[in-house]
């Protein structure tokens, strides 16, 4: 794998490498030495902001002794690399699925599943859009379901009273965990979606698309909306806007969700990986808040750290997506 040795301090800069994100990785800071230990991470663009922030500060604390590369190939793409033993840690915006569990098992890869924050998957429009202030889940399904392909192409078809204006759609690619989650939560079946929309595993491409087209509609992780809310407008879903408050009180449903890192059992034996994961969990709440995700309660990070230190392998999700899971329900699963 080639590595771009650049330092990124803003989510928006990630758009510069959108065309090569699936095969290139980002290393921060840009100091390389063959004597450095290297930690390889790949996967979700949604989880990227928090992992990138942790990686940057961890490398500073290590004073150049450890190099951390963070790739962005989507949750599904990340798990493919992870289950081939190519990465130490996989960023994931959904739980590992049954087929991925089998792929890891076949390759002798065991893993520890660690929730690191909560995300509010955010539906967005262009600021010039004055009509779509609120959409129901049923209306979102009407727009995104497979039957809508080549048929629902105008805002007037979404709701009576909406203007006669072309509907331009932007969404995550099929390797994205956000795509998996949204289609299951909204359409009712994972990966069940119309195909005639602009797709990318890089959320910054989607941000740019919606911000440049007054008739656009898209969705992605909350951190990317927050970073770009001067050129985007969030849409309420079933009357509720995404926020820290609505995620914590469980009212922003079904589009709030936990996000994860998965650590390879083989990699966690490396001192640098063990130190990185411990540092991540000890500071995840702070970094989650900094990049505009919703931090878990301190007890959740303590539980995750105990699971890591005690090598609790596997997943608490049984290879299935968990739609509409509230924070307290996640904590209950983790405590078992």
C-alpha cells in the first residue's frame, strides 16, 4: 500500500484525496523513519475523523516512535482488508456482519469490538432549499427505495406542495456502513436502494455535491454536517433534528447509531497497537466531542477498556445490523 505522508487538521481536506481514498492511506504527522513501528487502520469515513484525531495526538505523545496510517475505504472495504490480515484496526460505522465474521474466521482473524461514540446520521439539503425542512421516514423511503429509480426524480413527487424542481441525490457508496445502515433503517432492507444517485465512500464528495446544487438531497455522518453547516442545511426526520440532545434522549430515531473500532487479536499483541487502543479508549470521549460526535458515558469507555485488556473477542450483535439502538441499550449489551 502506498502512503501519503500528509497532516490533515480538517475534515474538508479529506476531499482532496477522495479519488484515491480506497487505495491510499493518510499518515499524520508527516514524519517517517524506518525505525518507526507502524499501525495500519482502514475502513469507515464516518469513523475517520475521531480515529484521525486520536492518531495525531498519539503520534505526538510517542515523539515519532510510532506511525499511524488511517485509510478510508468504507466500512465494508475496511473489513475486507481487516479479515485478510492487512490492517491492525478497522473503523466501522456498523457492527461486523455475518459474512465478514465468516471471512475473518476463515483467515484465523479474531477481533475485539469496541464502540467509541454515537453518530446522528444526517439528512441534508442545500441552504437554498426552503421547502424540505422536515421529511418523514416514509418520504425518505419513497425517494430512496429501488422502485424509485428513474421514477421519483422531482421534488413535487416527494410531497404535494413541494416545488416542480429536479431531485438530485447524493449518498454513500455500497462499501459504506452508512449506506448499509440508512437502507435498513429507512427502506427496510440493508443495501436495498435505487442506484441512480451520485455515490462515494468519501463523505466530503457528498458534502461538495449537496453544497453546489440547490435541488440536492443527501445523507452522511453528523461530523461532516457540523464541519460544513455553513454550506448545508440539516433536515428534521419525523420532526426531530439531529443533535447531541436528541441522540442522548433517544428521540432521533432510527438514524442515531453507535460507531466502532475493531482490533485484530494478532495485532493487539504488538506493544504499539495495545498502547494506541488504550490511549484511544482513555480519550475517546474528548475526541468524539471535538469532532462533533456524541461521546459515550465514561462507564462505557471503562467497560470497553476492560474488554480490551481482558481480550473479550467477538461481537455482541450476532452479525446483524442494529437499527434504532439507543445508548442505554448499547450499554446493556456491552455489560453482559
